[in-house]
């Protein structure tokens, strides 16, 4: 079995250029969460499952930021 590593991630929604012109700012969709995963790729899969359904039609505006330890 592969050894798991500690990661933290957060999910951020960013407005489009037009939305930003009207004053819309980026939103924290998922607060910082700590998780064990074997690598960045498997963490990204797990984190993407946490994207709320209301944002699934705006995936190009979603950013998942990852920090490993």
C-alpha cells in the first residue's frame, strides 16, 4: 500500500470579466479542508467531488488550490 500524505485544499469561485466589472468578487466555496491522499491527482479527484451542484455549470470559474506537507 502506498503511503498517504497530508494535504489541505480549498475551492474558490472566480467571476468572469463581465461579472468582475459589476463588482462581483471571488467566493470561497469550500473552506480549507485537511485530508490524506496518495498524491496530488487523487486529492484533486476527491476535492472535485466537494464542488456544490450550484457551481457545476460554472466549472471554468472554479479553482481548487492545494497545499501539501
